[in-house]
C-alpha cells in the first residue's frame, strides 16, 4: 500500500505538466485507470478536474 500511495503522489505531481491535462475526457479515463486508492482519485479530481 505504501508504494501505491507514493506512486499516486508522484503521478499527481507529474500530471500537472503533461499534455493530457488539457483533455478532460482523457484525463478522467487516465485517473480512473491509474489511481487505485479512493483518496488518490479524490485528490486528482479536486486538483485536476475541478480546481477551485
């Protein structure tokens, strides 16, 4: 589990710099496929899909 948390934290940071962030549909699919923890998905959606 610790590895998954680290993986998702790194992925979340890297997604901010990837071109996929400009295509919401692809980004949603990518998040759903690569984030396994509920917390990771929640943070990814909050930071990338619905930022304040």
